């Protein structure tokens, strides 16, 4: 019985690997990056966000460096679904999501945050906290 299972797993594993490779995205010389991490920590009304969807699809794998994480996306017009991350007591995450329509420029990294009018209430609005250039982006290589 175990021999059949091992023989059966071999072809299935190969098919799964091909499916994963077919779904990989390739990036040209210019791309953009988006993050829900806080960049500016001096504003106490700002909180990080979770990027749930980009144009109604999962943003894909998250990569990062120096404690920040981000998603690579194609430049252009996108609709982002964001959830606020609030650390106050009794906060229920994911109860209020916001949609942000924005034009993403090539070779830029965007940090999206939640701006709370009152940090004890659930109402917030999405803001672009910071935009920085991506080193090495756009360089033919």
C-alpha cells in the first residue's frame, strides 16, 4: 500500500510544481511596491494596515527587509482593500475595511496607513504615509 502511495505522490508533486511555476509573476525593469507598515511613528493617530486585496485579488507573496514587508505590483491604477490594525483594548480587527483607488507610479514604494480621528472609535480613513524610490528599479540589467 505504501508503495502505491509513493508512486502516486511523485506525478502529483510534479503537476503541483508545474502549477506553482505557471502562476509565478515576472517583473520587468520597472515595478512598484506597497506596504501597510508604519513609516512615520511620530503621529499617534496613525496605525498600520493589512493589505487584503489588490483589484479584488490576493496581493501575492510578501517580501521584506529591515523589519518592513511589502508586495510587488504592476504600476498603474489599482483598488486596494485595506483593514486597520489598531492596538487599543477591545479592538476587533477586520470589522471595517476601506477601499482606496490610487494611481501607483513605477519604481515607488508606498506605505499605506490608517488615520483615526479618535483611536477609541472604529472609524478611520486610509492615507499614504510615505512614498520612497525603489533602488535598482528601472535599471536595465
